[in-house]
C-alpha cells in the first residue's frame, strides 16, 4: 500500500527530506513489529533520507533494572531490521546511547519545557495504569516524551512515521521546537546573515526570492510563499542551516534553530497476537519474524477460533475469530471470500481455514531468514553497520548542537 504522505514524495531533482524513527530494543522482533512499523520503514528508505535508531535509553525509562539483556536485545533487533530489508546504504542505522548529544539537547530543552506539557501526554497515564508492577515514579519516565522530542529535533527531521495513537508525541515535539525558537531563534544580525546566504543563489533567483518574500509578508499570498520555498529547495549550494535561515527570513520569524517535524501517517496493517489481543512476547502470543517453520505451524494450528463453533458441523462467524484478522493481513480477496463462505456455512473446518495463513507466513519469512544468516554467522558485521551509522548520525547531531549552544549563549 502506498503510504499517505503530508507532502509529495521528493523526486530526483529535490532534496530528500529526512525521516526519523526508533524502536526500543526488546530483542528479536515479531510479526506485529514488522507489519506495524518495520514494513513502512523499508518502503520509506528509497524515498527519504531515513534515520532509524535503537532507542536503548527509552527502554530504560520503564525497564531500568534489566541491564543484563540490553546488549543482546539491541543486536537481535538490528538483525531483524536488516533481515526485513533495511539497507545501510540507504538508511542510517544507529544507537541512541552512543550519542551523548541526545542527552545534552534533552537537558537543555527541559529548562524551558513546562511540566504540564509532559503530564498531559496521553500515553503517560496509560502506561502508569498498564505497568502497575513497575515503579514508574521517576523523572526519566515523566521526561521520556521530551527525550523523544530531542531524538527527533537533533536530526532536524521533516517527518516522523507514526500511527494515529502516537500523533500526540509529534505534536509535543512541534510545540517544544516552537517554544525554543521563540526563546532563542532571533539572531542579532539575522538580516545580514540571511543576505549572505542569498548570495549563494544566482542573481535572478535571489531577486525572485525577494519579490516573493515581500509579496508573502505584505499581502499574505500563499502562492508567493510556495514560490520562495521552491527557490530555496532548488538551490544545490545551500546546506541545511542555510535553508532554515532563509525559511525564517521568508516568514519574518528569524532562524528556526529547531525544525518542526510533521507526523507521517502511513497505512498500517495491525496484526494481533495469536489470542486476538495485542501481539507481545510478554503475553506469550507472538510469532517471531524468524520463527522456525515448524513452530509457526504449531502456533497457528493451536490458535483459538470462534468459540461458538464447537463442532466441525457448526457454522461460524469469522469476525469472532482471531484467525480471520490474520487472513485480513495475509490473504488475498479470493481466499478471504473462501474463508467467509466456508466458515459461515460450515463448509470448511478450522484447520483448513488456518492453512493459507501458515503458508503465507512461511513464505514471508523465507527471505528474512536468508538475509539474517550472514549477520548471525558474523556478528561483527552488524556491529560495523551500527558504528558507521552512528558516526553519520553524530555529524548531524553535532551540527545541530553547535547551533543550539550558540542560540542559548553557551559558546563561551
């Protein structure tokens, strides 16, 4: 399925906008992770400048006592990313905790972020309610949405791929960036700096930009705003800082030190667990991405079905059956029609109904196991990929932090 974008995907003549996302290292991933997020990550890497990170600090916000398994979980998860099709030549893969700049930006943002903004995040109270067995009365847990904001803002990401239930985190990030830019974004010699950037344009483009800027600021013409932004995007001589400075000059707001990201809502197929509840290793209802074929077959065959279909001759209702939700992800329309007809008329048994799902999952897993094998036999290769990606990320993070420190007067 083509993801729903907030803007047109960049073509070959446009600068690729950056996408940023991360996952907590919970070890080897399951099918729910793949269909809920990873499948979209793979698709996005060919259209955007994708930064994907292992959120190991975030794992500690709720599991700060589980230090023994962190390292294994990190690399097991990265192997699944690579097995799913992430390409380190297209996407930057890195580990959050290797970049202390994340923690520095988190600390600096916390100085000006109102406490009420963090307490109102919907998942804050929800997680406290769901994880009653853990002591979550910690600053780290309260502040994790702000750490998420720092993760995004430090790479000046244009888009963050999220489900509808995570949109509030992106909106908080936008508010944090807006507040920071309001407090620190206006440089004393801003107009002089903006004019210096304009000199990197051709004379005709610079003149056209000034005409469009005045039209937008004086008359509020959205077409003029679009024309000016197209000129910014089309100048290959500009770096990220140049583009941000001209964007602020265009809108009359000063330099945007931190970029406000957009939520990138993609069409996600949610795959439930074997019992119909959310798929989770902790619930014992998951199928791992690289589960052995025999184990896949065993688990699917033991899945509960429509509770009202006690005997083979009883008619059933697929909408009451967890297996039907798997068919909605894995089966084509003709197979789904066969299931609906056969179940409601008792024309097929539950084991017959499950077989197409078993076959589809096994087929899907074959390339994953094949891609994973070189990394399992040579773990150093995985470590090297992560190290290279971390250094790429460090270059961007350091550039952002230089601007942040300068804006806050911390360059003495």
